[in-house]
C-alpha cells in the first residue's frame, strides 16, 4: 500500500473511531442526575478530542480541496443564486432569517402560555428535579422518559453543560467535521462533490439516530441548510453560529420557558386540589331533630 493511501485510510478510520464513541456515550432513560452529568461531560470531551483531531488530520491531507470544493459548489444553480442575492444586498436571505426568528419566538411564547398536557412541555423535567423532586404528587405529572426525551436537560446544571456549553462545542465540532472536513476528504478521494456532500449529510443525520426517524430527518434537513449557508457564504463561521444557536434554543431556551409554564400549571392544579372536599373523610351525620 502506498504511503498516501495509508494516510487516507488512517483518516477514514479516525473518523469512524471518533464518531462511534459519541454515538454510544449518550443520555439514556433511567440515568441518575450524577451519571447524566458525567455522560454529558464525557460526550463533550469526546467531541473535542475526536472530532478536532480528525479535522486536523483531514486538513493536512485534503485542506487544499476546500477552495475547489467551494468553487465547484458555485456551479450549482441554487448556490449561484444565493451568492448573487448575497452580493446584491441579501434581502431574501435576510427575510428568511427574520421569518425563522419570528417562528422561534412564536413557539416559545406558545409554550409559555400553554397550560394543558404538561407532559409535552420540554421544561417540566427541569422544574421537577429542581423545585419539587421531593413532592410525591409531581410523579403523577412527570412525563415518561424515552430515548428521545432523555437528551433534554433535567437540572439547572444541565441547562449550562448541555444547553449552553454543549451547544457551542457541538456547533463548532460538527460543522468543522461534516461541512468542511469530511466533504473535502471525500472530494479528494472520489472527485465528485455530490457524492461528498450526500455522504457527509447522511453521516450527520445518522449521528442523531437516537432521536428516532423524526430526529434523523430533522438533522438531515438542518445539515442541508448549514451546508447551503456554508457554500453560499464560503465561511464556516455562520453555520457554526446557526448550529449552536439552534441547539441552545432547543436545549436551553425552550426548557426554561417550559419550566415556567409547567410550574404555573402545577400550582393551579394544586390549588384546585386543595379546594376540593376530601373524599376519603366520612361525612358527619346531622344530630336528630336538626
């Protein structure tokens, strides 16, 4: 085997070795808060060590493919249109960004005002563990843990480690890996940009397989959007920022908003329960002749 072939084989093996542990070390139903925190920190450390190491190796082997990759992407009509719009003021793109911000804010306001079906509130589990974990009645309202809901924050500490710190680390490492590194390496070995992008997007979506088919589809669509932004702007910084903000919105903003809505609803139910007569107390018979 030629030395160059051995280097590329090593790079692909390093990618696999860096991705598999990240897929395995994840939050699962039934974990204690302490174990969850260890898992979150371990996942962050694995991403920093594995993904960044892989990216640096790829940069050495295929870094000279990044500019040709962006140039070839410019031949795609929808990318060329995006670059033209950006060069002439970018009003349509700004309108799309504004629409996204409005929709995100509307979703947060809706969750804030909603007071029914508490088990759907992203933030209820945070409130459950931080304010009333010792109150037995909260167990009745506590939503069941699934592989999908287990990745949501369960405490104020997790709002920081997973919602804030984790979002920043994931945004940086995944964008460098799946938007720049892997496509450039695949372009170096295959020569086909479509194959490079599709394969990288598939790997990115599969990385979110623990969220089920809906999560995989959502990650795939997000990956397409981040890739498009990268190809149009030619700068990976904006996709990193968008990725980090999206994760922070889901894992920090919505849980905090849902926490407030859930607490309000629970207080209302507790007051309603206190106003009801105690059905377990036998009624006192009226004295004769009254």
